[in-house]
C-alpha cells in the first residue's frame, strides 16, 4: 500500500480535463468551468499546489450546499472611464475576476490607470493569475483579495483580519515576467491544509493554536488557531490595507463579514477583490521600460551570491521554471490527494479518473 504522501506525476492536460468535468457535473456553464479549471491547473503548474486541484472538493462542497451559485451572472454596479465596480452574484471568484481584470486592462488602454472592484464573490484562486493577465499585455498588473479572518493582531489571540493576498506583475521584456504573489501571513492557509493532508508538521512561526500559543501541529492551527503575519506588524498592516481596498472600498464583506470556505457551511463568503492595470506606455517609452527591466534583472542575476548559494531568483522566477518543467514532465500530486479526488469524482458521477 502506497504512503499517502507518495507523489504520482499526472499530465497537466489530463488534470485539466478532470477538473473541467468536475465543474461541468455540478452545474457550471462551459466558459466558467473552463476558467476555474484553468486557474487551478495554472497554480499546480507553477508549484502553488495549495491553490490547485486540492481546492476542488472545497469549492464544490459549497456549490452542493447552495453557498455558491454556479450560474451566477456578473452585474455592473457603477462605472466610469477608469473604474468599475462589479457584483459577482455569489458566484465563483475566477469568472468574475477574469472579467474584472479584462475590463481594467481595456480601460487602462484608454485612461492610463484603471481600478475595477468585485463584491459579493468567493475565493478566486491565486492572485497572480489576474495580475499576469496585465503583464501579458505589457501593462503593470495588480490584484488583491480579502479572506475570512485568519490572523490575529500583534499580541492578539483571536483572528481578526485575513491573510489577504496581493500580486503585482511586471512585464520582463525578453525575460520572464516579474510576478510578486504573496499572502500577508508567514504561510498561506492552504500550505497548512496540505501539511494536514500529508500528516506533516508545520514550521514554527506559521501559526498559533486557539489560545495564541505558537504551534507546529496543523490540526491545532486549523482548529480555532490563527496564522501569523509575515514580519509581524508589517504583514498585519498590509493585510488590513487589502481588507479595506478589496472589501470596504468595493462595498463587499470585510473583517468578520467574510466567511471561511472550509468551515462555514451556513453563510455565503462575501469576498471582495480589487484589480488594477497601469499602461506603461503612457508614462514612458515602453521599449525603453522593458530594456531597463531586463537590465535590472541582469544586475540581480549576475550579482555575487552568498557561500553555498547557487543562484539568486527574481519574484516569480521559481514558479516560471517550475511551470516549464511540469509542462513537460507532469504535475506531482500526493497519492492521498489523488485518492480523495477520485472518490469525489465518483460521488459526482464524473467519468474521468486520475
């Protein structure tokens, strides 16, 4: 019998087809199902397994209990030349977020800088999925979202603010794009969930238990505990700012109004998102900008490294390299997760198996 943590490699197209079928079998239309499945496989390709197919049961359990509307329509609440606010209608975060960033890019092409917000949404996957859309169009892309409270204020024993992810993507010219993608906690909650599934401990400094003690047990962290912010008050402050930008500013849930997708099966999530696109060519010559970014990358990559270090990396470079490898070699998944997904697929009457 294989250990649940043993890794099995699966072709990304096979994984995409499996994910797509799961969402189609639970009432999603083809376009939405394709967007959601693609976002999950992109995360797995980039090595962000905490936001990949591991999320399928969490998403679809909420659909089955009526807490996510698979047929939701995105409604325009307000709009002008360089901004818009959209209502996701309690649908999945990915379709509404792709639409929002597309609108932001379109507006930035005319008005230089644009911001588009989404209210009444759900978990949207990785923030980088959307910021990279702008970088692919040679714009600067920014995306962020709030989450349910996961982190305590410094010195606190109760989670009061989400770890609220933020991503900034910068076109790299002839080099891979620079992609900053981070939650404001020392580690994403998905990494703790993954450790729990693998039966592994978590590093000291990731989370506390429910009375505020630092713990290495993922079960204690997930049972009323709290994540710890990166750099203490700095990460906490950034998280608070994102909650205001993506939640309060956009007329969406914030703080305790935002509910857990893992543990709350009575209430809608009420997540808010914020997307920005910045037209580089309105500020400076685009080709000169890209050449300067390439030069900055060169300076970083050719700088001396510390003893024992082979190479310094740009933000997003490791994920880019991982994707290049996994497109050829496949995506490694734990046997335990594969068994869970196959059992879930059988329950959904999905024909495909991993």
